[in-house]
């Protein structure tokens, strides 16, 4: 084997390791804390929010307008 083939092989292995490092990190974090890759986070929609309240009011208002037709 020539040295060019060996260098190409090592370069490709380095590129592959660099490319798949985020996937390996995610798998590591996912298996670390009982299947919660980002720790204890609050589920979406459970916290009170002014924007969520206004959106719910707007949706119910539009439903009311459409239901009256």
C-alpha cells in the first residue's frame, strides 16, 4: 500500500468521527438520565402564558363566529 492510500483512509476516518460526533453525544445524553436527553424540562403548554391565552381566546372567538352561520 502506498502512503497516499493510508493517509486517505486516516483522513476519511477522522472526517467520519467528526461528522458523527453530535449523534454519539445525543445518544450518550439520551441514555444518561432515564431517557431524558435534555434533563427535566417542562412539557410544552403547561406554563401560563399571555400569548397562549390570547391565542385560545382568538380561536374560540373564530369558532363562535363560524358556528353562528
